[in-house]
């Protein structure tokens, strides 16, 4: 399954092609949430954990994950250490009052 981009979560515009592609992943059809239901669901998210099997490329990933107004509100970040931008990601976590956990484990879905 491809990764969902933030716009897929925050943008309510669902085209027929997008809906057809999305429904290929499910045995029964899944309808898009209404704007009100989406807001209700996103507003109840607390203490979200964001994890990567590899590395986060930079602070923009961390800044976006923290944006409560976008409905993400991540508080915890888990990622393997050893990335080229570890210092930048660490600073972003500190700036956004997020807990960063570096692991020594990397995974691959290949």
C-alpha cells in the first residue's frame, strides 16, 4: 500500500479515480468521511506516535506531524539512528516538545 500523503488526510476532495484506487485495498467499499466526521475523528487524537522503518529526511516531517491544526498532533517519534539528518530531526523534536526514540533496528518491506 502506498504511503498516504498529508493532503490525503486533510483534503476532503476525493475524486472518483482516487476512491476507486482506495477501494482496491478493501473487500467492501469504504466511503470517505464527511468534513464534520473527519474533524470529529481528528480532534480526538491525542498522544499520536509516528514511526519510520528508515529515517526521517528532515525537520519538515517532524514539524508537519506536530501541526495540531492539520489534525496530526504527534507527540512521540520513533526512528532508527544513523541518518544524515539526525541532528536536525532531534532539534525539531525538541522545538516541538516531542519525545524522540532512536532505535538500532531497521526494517524493510521488500
